[in-house]
C-alpha cells in the first residue's frame, strides 16, 4: 500500500487491524483520543513513521519495538510524558537524538 498519512483520532477504536502494519510507507499515524490499550509489536513494520499520535488512549506502556521506527523522534511521538518514560532507556535516547 502507498498510504502515507492516516488520522483516525476520536473514533473510540479499541483495536487496530493487522493490515495497518503492512502500510510500509506510512509516515503519519494519528490514533489520539480512542480506546486503545495496547500497541502491537508489529508497529516495528512502520519504519518510516515520523509522527505517531497516541495521546488520550488507555496505554500502560509502549512497546520496545518502537525502536525499529528509526525515523520517529521524541518530537514526533505524541504521548503523555509518563507513557514515554515506559520505553527502555536506550529507545528513549535513540528518539531524543535529533
């Protein structure tokens, strides 16, 4: 798929379809203000992500597979700061390096 931008904020989404993670050209994924409680490890398939909005969901932690999204930096990861702190320190450091 050639999808580069997807915004499904404010839709009460509880689960993401596996097909989403095969949109390998996806750069912006806005999932804010839904009812998500976990993010699939398959997020690692989206290596070109530069913007990932997750704020306003029910996450307790972020998957360490976000480390595979090398283009994603802290400024492009839109989450509550406490949620960002659930990432392993090496992943946080990688994202903070601009």
